[in-house]
């Protein structure tokens, strides 16, 4: 009898493995975690299959799949001439021409970002819209909510959108306080304790604040004490945000409006504001707003990076807290190194996600052998997400250089096309790199084993 049970179990296991491998092959277009899930399924077919169907892959629910592209308003007087291959590619992908006449200020110090947030909220006259992945309940988080409550009581239309996963621990009292003051607050795809791990994909990782559709703050910083504080210390993170004033802010507000309508069903009419002349010699910044995710052009971040990498002629500088590139992007970086491009990747020595630090080890080893310069920032977490390609374009926003930002999250970035602003971003990068250590950490048998094991599931981290 026991032999019959063993035989039937083997047949069932083999059948489940074939089913699982067929599902993975048909549904996972970018090999997202494919090797790791196949290994788990082969070792334990029933459990592996159940976990893969629950947590794995690039699942997208029907509601996300049906989302329309964000309707970025055309700005009267915006230039329609496309100046280079990157702008032409972005226009072909339905992002529209860049806007000019933007004034851009780099916010690189935590206290500076906090002050800019408070000034943006205090200066709002009609609307203030805030969207963040994580909102905590420490000093800065409470101060932001208190300011929003005050503006709501003053008659300003206030809306706050936090992600249901990233802000899972946020007490509902924080949001209720804003509602009681006359504002609106919502969680993007609210999660329960039972469903939290089942919906890791397509989280709203965007960080944005917009006042009156005319001024906006965008970047990598969440509204948490580690990233935005008036009293930074040795544990405060390094990040970069942009304060944007001009027509691009109106387009950024449209991204918020789209997310808000998707979550709440409330149609907003305050998405477009009359702007000044698009061409302003005093404010020459030329920007393209890039929504990334189901409401943006399909796989636009992946397309941009591969296109930009292949068109680089001098330099390709990347700053990211988590470096887990998709296979095609990794191959493009390797080719850039072989072409003699100045490829640099800046990461924190130790990030807040240690498994990702192990996963990046082999990627860096391969790139360094081809001439890439890896910079490791010691002592503090670097959370900025930056890309610089020649003097052609710079990318700043919420998107990391990893599979999750490329294919699994809602992200928001801006592309900078004018040389003056690109140079300011480059100067910030150079200043940070000057304080870094070069290369990878010493290879050990333990680190090598962990790197190999974690890399199998790196795309799911």
C-alpha cells in the first residue's frame, strides 16, 4: 500500500510541477523570480505552487489592468519641437513634449525638504494634494497632518493619499483627524492583516505634493522622520527631491488626480490651472513628467533605461538604494561598459533591506570586471533615485533601479532635459560620490552563499 501512495504522490508532484512551470512560462514575461519559484516548486510541488500563485509573478488585477493612461494636460505655448532622440522616443510613447518655463530647486538636506513641505502647504490657496508611500506618526508626520488640517479648516481643498501597504502601520486616527477638519484622506488599496502579503505588487510608491497645480515637490523621500526632519542625525537618510514651479506641476497634479479618482471614484476638476508663458528665459528648466505603472505607457521605465543606455556616449551614472536590475537592463549596462562608457553606480554600504544588499553582490562583481565604478556610501542609508546620461537627460523621482520599480509598482519620475539642471544634479552626485568607498565588500564564503540564495528571489524583495 505504501508503494502505491508513494507512486501516486510522485505522479501528483510531477503533474503539479509541470502545471506550475507552464503557468510561470506563460505569465511571467520578464523572468520575475522565475528561477527561484521553479526551484521551490521542484523541491515542494504543492507548497511551492500555492505560494507562487499567491505571491509570485507580475500579477495585475483587472481594475489595474483597465486603468486609462494619465491624461497629462498639454500646456499652452509648450514647445512642440523635439530636440533629441530621447525626447522623440518619449513623445512616441505618448508622454508628450517636454514643458519649458519650469523653475527647479534641488532639495538635498532633510531639514530643507521639511521646510519646503511646510512652505508648500502653508502657501496653498485653493488645493493641496499629498501622496506618499509611507507616512509615519513621528514629529514630521504629525506636523504635516496638522498643517493639512489647518488648511482644510481655512477652506482649502485638502487631499491625502497613502499606500495601503507602505502605510499599513499608520493609525486610522491620523486620517480621521484630517477628515474631521474638512479634508479628504484615503489609503491606496487598503489591506487587512490577512491580505497584506497577497498584494505586494502594484503598490503606490509615488511621493508627491502639489499646491494649486503650480508648485510641486517630487522625489524619493517618504513623509517619515528618517527622511524628512528638522533635526537630522547620523541615522537620517540621504535623499534628493525637487521643488518644481511651473507647467510641469500642473501635469504632476494630474497624476495625483488620476490616482485619487482610481481609489475613491471622486472625479476632480482642479487638475488644470492657467499658467504663465511656457517659455521663460528666467526659468529655463525643461521637464518631462513620467508616470510609471499601469496608468503610464507600458513598461516605460524599462524602455527609457535601455534606450538611454544604448545612446550614451560618455557617461551613465546611477544612484539607487536597491540595485537589482532586470536581465535586459543588466545586459545593456554590460554593453555600455564594453563600449568604454563611464558607468557608475552609487548605493548605500548597508541599506534598510539587507537581503537586497546580498542580491546585488554578483551584479556588481560582473560589472566591475567590465570597468564599472561602484561607489558605496558608508554610515548612512542613501535613498535617492537618480540617473544621468551624458548631458542629455537626468531622471529624478521615486523609481529604484530594480525589478519592482521597473514592472511591479506605481512610480513617478521627471526627466530633466536642460543642461543647467542636469549639471546641478551631476554636482550633487559627484559630491556624494566623493565620500564613498569604491568597489564591493570583500567576498567571503558566507556572503557568496547568501548572494546566490537571495538572488534567486531578488525580484520579489
